[in-house]
């Protein structure tokens, strides 16, 4: 089942609680496929989905940074976005994994 329907924007909500709840669910179930789907949607054409997926990954990273460390290249790519909100959120995610992937971040 896709995680997209559980995102805040898909529910017409402006708060972060659905994204936090989804992150807790992904972490509790060690749902690697769901986390991968969130990472894949960082390139979604809909900025709301991108932002929500970054938020979900951030919340997962706060709980278990090792679950998002493989997406360092995706976060680095977003640092160069023209959308400041995406840049900011990508940098937060990079900060969560900086101690795990310092060389990749430095080289990025």
C-alpha cells in the first residue's frame, strides 16, 4: 500500500501530525519499502508531496537515523533546489545523518 494517502497534504491537513504518525508507523514496522517510497517522492512534481515526504523522512531520522542514511544523495540534490523550504528540510535531514555519512556529505 502506498504511503502517499497517509501524508498530511493528501488528507487536506496543514499540520504535521499525519506525517509524524506515518514516520512512527514506518519506524515501528521497519518498513523499508515505505521509507524508500518517501525518498522516491522527493522528486515528485507536487511540492506538497515533496515537503511531506521530507518531513516523514526527518521524523524517521529522529527516531532511527540509519533508516534514512542511504538517501544522502537525494538530500544533497535538494539542497540546490530553488525552493527554500525544500532546501531547509533537506539540510535538516543531512544534519540527522552527518555523523554517519560525513564523507558523502562533504563530497556532495
